[in-house]
């Protein structure tokens, strides 16, 4: 069979370059000796989940710890799954979690010398190598219809055989020259398949950078490398792209282990050195006492939108994932509590070999700790960013006055004080906690423990003497005066010595004022709250809280 003629017939493109030219166009990168080049290569479906962030964080940390490159490639060979704006969504979602690319699709970077970074735009490169494989007798056209392939699959399944296109089931593998040209003349659509040279009786020992040495059988599947529209399959495209983008390390989920024999053979027939591979363990959760993989259908916490909408502090999410990704991160964190996590020396060797247990409670604890450490300005920026994107119209309006909100945060969360509050997990929670500082969301429940005449007398009495210029000492002295004039003990020691002699203590008077001003019997320092609210708003609340 004239293989050159066949290759020219199947792939008649006139603009294909000699294969050596591609090596010149995409030369080895000029990087330090141990620098790693890693990539994230999602399909443009618009959905990015925790598993993607998990892998992307490992890619980004390894690349930047070794002074290497982390790039974004879009594997858009399946046009049906494409969603408009998906690439921008991926970049935006990862940037929120401080995972940034050095080059790639939609990245404005002087390093963008290994593109295009969309696979559909690289079709001529794949077709050049597919043509070469045909010329070397390592690829061939397949005219099998979908119905024929389904029939083969059903037969294999019935006989409990491995499904696929191999051996006697590879119907088009040994077509004669006449049969091929007759099919072409009849206008039959075709795909290009790899003519596998593998033998499943042979084993291959492969060193996985995460899991260590693993043994797989050789590939004997004649996988499709070019689809009927001339666009490559993932298997074929990724091998060519990882070579010419000079990827040194591919981190991917363990579900790809089954494809490893195919990928090993593709690199071999293409004549390319393989990058290193590291297969990550699956993210697991405990459900009704048993472990299972996180599921898109069952677990809302798998979606990154879950963390953004709930207002998790991004550094907290990243630090939590770091505890799963590298077994020594927590120890380093304890020894370096004030250090940025990027100073930690991330290594692939410390990544787990088996299922990683995702623990939302632990994430919440880390989030509390991280939010208790940031400055007022950073807290305000974080909360405002959440409110602008996910908050209600009231939330958006509340964060318009930066100085007012920061004064609230200083009090409510203890920012700037000696004792920082450590029970705030998320922006959503924090926004709800400060609602009573704003009239549009102040919805008090006036539940007093005293009769209406006593309550009204306390509220009127304090309103008459309140002065926002008073410091805490002067403010509390006036609370004591009101307490004494209404039958309450001004001193706690007096009340404890003879409780039956009084209606209650000065603490009870303070509670009445607190309920009136904040709508709750529990709040931070009331004197400071009233100072933040201002005299007019404070007095209005005291008046509105009177019992009719």
C-alpha cells in the first residue's frame, strides 16, 4: 500500500509544516534546571469545582516553588460542550483563590510564546503528526458507523470482554487499499485511529510522581486520534501539546490512570519524551459513616460557587486545601503562624497517595482563624467584595460607607483590640451580624423581663441624660443613676448582698437599654454601639422601644 498517497488523500492540507519546524517554533524553555512547567487544561464548560482548584493549586505551587511556569490551556476539541464566557469564568474563579497563571488562554503575558492555547486553533499541528503516523503505517482510517461500534460493544459486554476497538474487533485495521479508496469514493465519513503496537500480555512499570511505581499493561486499543471533523481527541492533542508547550509535569486525577497505557504509547509513536505524571487522590467525604467521593449531584460543597456565595475567605480555603495537599503543611503553619502560605516549600513528594478526606468543619475552623487575623481595611474589602457580588441590595448599600463600616468592624469583631473575635466563618455570617447598625435591616424583638412602666421609665430616664461625648466611665455612671432612681441596685455588690430589696441590678437596666438599641439582650459594648449609631439614631431607638 502506498502510505504516502494514502496520507495525502486522507489529510490533503497544503499548509502543514515539516515536523521539525514545530520543534523550532516551540523550543525548550529557558528555565532553571529543576524548574517545573505545569498546566491546567480544562474543557470550556463553565463549571469549575473544588477538585479543579485542588489540582490547580498543586500545579501553581509546584511551578512557582521551583521558579517554573504555570499556564492555562483550553481543551475545546468537543465543540458541543463549549459554554460562552467559560474561560473567563475559570480565570476569575481561580484568581479569587489567588491561583494565577503565568501564560495561556486569555492571559495577557509576554511569556505567551507557546500558543495558540486553544486546541481547536492548533488543528494544523495535530493533522501534521497524524499524517506522519499514517505515512509510517501507525495510523489508519476507520469507516465504522456508530451503530456498528455499539454492536461490537454489546457483543463484548455480553461475553464479559474488555470493550473497545482492538484485535478482531478492529474491523477497519486491515482494510485493503482498494477497500479504503472504495469507501472514500462512496463518501463514507471516517476517523483516524492509532494502529496500536501494544500487547496486553506485556507489562509496563511506570513511576508516578505521587503514587510511586505502578504497573500497567501495554495498550492494544486502536484509539481515535482524529475525529471525522479533523479535530483531534483529547488523547492525541494532549500528548502533542504537552510536548510543544514543554510541560514537565502533569498533575491530574487518579481517574486518568486507566488512560495511562494509551498515553505512554502515543508519546512513544510520536517520538516525544514523556512529561512526568502525578495522579492525585480523589476528594472524599464521610456520609452516614462511610467514605465516598465528593459528587457534583449530591454535594453542593464541590462547586467553587458554594464557597464564594457563602463568603469563605479565599486564603482560608487555600490553606485548608494545602493541609490536604501536603502532609507537612500544618506543622509548618504552626511554626510560622505569621508567614504567608506561599513561603511554604510545596513538594509533590508530600502529596497523599490515597483518598483525601474533605472536612467542612476543619475548613470553618481555619476560616475563623484567618478572619481573626486580617486588618480592618482588608476585612472591609473582603466583605464589600462579597456584598457587591452576592449580597442583597441592603448589603450593597451598607458597605458604601467605608468609615462607618470599619468602625462597626472594629467593635463587633474586635479588630484593633486586644481580644479578636474568632467565631466568624464567612462574609455572609458577618454581614448578618452587623445588620442592626442599619435602619433598613434593624428588626428588633422587644422581649423585656420587666413591666412596661419600669421599662419605659428606664428608657426615658436614660434618654434624658445621654450624651455621646461621654466616655465609657461617664456613660456607665449615668446607667447607674437611672438604675438607682428606678429601684434597681446601682452596685452589683449591693444586689448580691440583698437581692430582695431591689427590682434587679444595674446589669438588668443595661439589658433593657441593649434590647432597645440593638434588638437583642447580647451585643458588644453598648456605649460604643451608641457612639457609632450617633445621638439622633440612638435616641430614636430608645423612644421606639417604649412599651405601649
